[in-house]
């Protein structure tokens, strides 16, 4: 009697495990729609996460200020040393500043022509350590839609993979399911930038047989895929190695965006010019 | 599980979910997040038995999965395993020793992080073993600290319930 009871419990446990594993497999990759339960819970959690994000802001600001003061002190010492050694650098600096301003103006102009931005705040991250997603406080009601690219002023962040009325989930570039068409800015060699589970960097699998890529090269989006526009900065090459089976070269890339300190982002919307009927 | 403990069970799981979905991701250490739901599951398992631990981990994990995860059930499944591990350890170790509680949290986190990594990999997602071991190790170290704290909080609440119950019996 006792044995059959135990057997039944074991059978029930095995059944539960089986069902869970099937559900995990079925939901493993990016889905086009979400279930109503997910939508409702995401909305509720979005509100709670917004409150926490708002309450935590002063603490984040203080820690950032401390970090910035440290960086500034180091930079200050280094720059003082450099300026003392080479006075002509000041003139160069002025030139660079002016050039920078001009390029900024140009970039701003180009950006206003190409895209519409939706500024958003990161209010949550995925609970586990296997994947990399973030929740933002803008959703369908604000014009965010599936697969919209997400950026910061430093570069590419990822793309929208789930949208509710008030929130959206962004699959970060670090996520193992993420694939971004990339380009070595210097040599124009193309490849695909992928994330890995548990990794804090991304890697680029290069298409050409003998690609021209070296440490320090800047990688930008190629615009060849259907999600990301061309020219968004991705990161800098840290090292280059032969990939699995030695068929392709793989470049390890340090993204420009610090994903641990992701706060404000921009959701890019393709610019649709108003056409007039004649 | 006794009915008097149900309130503490629900509030512990809810607290774990709220912490894990909103606060834990903000205190990432080298890419790893502290695992509050796992800590709650282990503590519930140690204090209330394997069923309470596993169901607490499963419910909390499922809520976190539905809020913001792509693999629905993965976090729930692994945290249920953590609760089960805590529950199975309860008769075998001196759980009042907080260091022991931390050690159970450490090993349980390490084991389920790797189990989860294997499930992720099995579903066709890229898996960098070295990077992942690094993250799993840091997450396990976080559990070493977090689990005794959560255990102590739930244990205090449980003791209060027990003492109020015994007062009622005496009266």
C-alpha cells in the first residue's frame, strides 16, 4: 500500500518535470505574441519595477557620482601630466573640440532625417543568469513595436522582443539568441555578432576567408539584417582567434554599452516621410 | 505544511519575487544576480520540508518567469529543485547553524545554475562554459550570504507563530 502511494507520487513528480521541460522547450525562443497571463503580470511588474527604479535613483546617482569623481581625479592627474609635457596639445584639443562639434551637428542632422526616437527608462532585468533581457517603461501605447532597435548614446543595446501596452522587453546584444549583422569599420569585412549564455562580451563570426581584423578595430552594424540600421556602434575588438573547426575567424568584442549600468535608452523608429499626393 | 505557516509561506515567496524582479538585477556583480527566490526556496525547504521548499521555489520562479523571462518554466523548475534540496537536507544537517544554511544555498545555486545552463544549451542556445562557470560561481557566493539572512528572517517569523500557538494552548 505504502509502496504504491510512493510510486504514484514519483509518477506525478516525473509528469510535472516532463510538462515543465516541454513548456521550456516550447517557449525557448523569441515568440511573436505573449499569453494574456504574461501580459498582465508584465504590466503589474512594470508598475512595481517603475516604483523601485524611481526610489533607487538617488542611490544610483550617488554611486555614479563617486565613480565619476574617482575617474575624474585619475583623468585630471593624467591630463595635467600630459599637458605639462606637451603644451601644443591644447591647440590640438581646441581643433578636436571644434571638429567634434561640427561632426555632432552633422550627426544630429542625419539622425533627425532618418529616425524617430522614443526615449525610455530601463525598469527591470531578467531574473536569471542564463539570458539577457531588459524591461523598459514604454510600450505599444507609446509607439514601441516588435523588433524595434534599441540604442544608447554609446551604441547598440538590442531589439524589442515583447511588447505590452505600457512596457517592452528588449533582448540585449549579450543574449545568446541575439544575432546582429556587423561590419569591421576599418576594413569593411562583414560578419555576425552573437552573444553567449553567461558571457559579458559578444563575439563576431567573420564571413570572409581571410578577414582583415585586429584588436582595437571598431565594429558597427552592417544594416544587412532586417532589424538594425547601418552604422550603429557595437563595440571594439579585444582579440581575434580561429573559431570552432578553424573554418572562420572569431573576434571577441567588448561592447561600447555598459550593460550593468543600463538606465536610459532610445527606441529607434524608422523615419517615414510624409508624402503628398499631387 | 501547517495552516498557520501559510501566511509566512506566501509573504516569503512574494517578497522573493518582488526582490528578484526589481532589485536583484540592479545589484549585478560581474554579470551575476543575487538569487532571492532560490534563497527563499532553500529556507522554506529547511524550515517547512521538501514539499514547501519545492512548491515555494516553483511558484516564485514561475512568477519571475512570467514577468520577464523567455524560457517559461526554467527558473521555476530550477528553483523548485533548490527548495527540494533544502527540504531533503533538513534532517541531515544542523540547520540552525547559519554557515551550514549558507553552504546549502551555495551548492544548490551552483548545481541549479549548471542544470539551467544545460537546459538552455539543450534548447539550442549558445553556452560559453568558462564564462558561465564564472557567473554561476558568483551567484553561488551571493547565495552563501543571502540564504542565511532569508533563513533567519523566515525562522524568526515561524518561531513567533509557534510561541503564540503554545501560549494559546497554555491558556
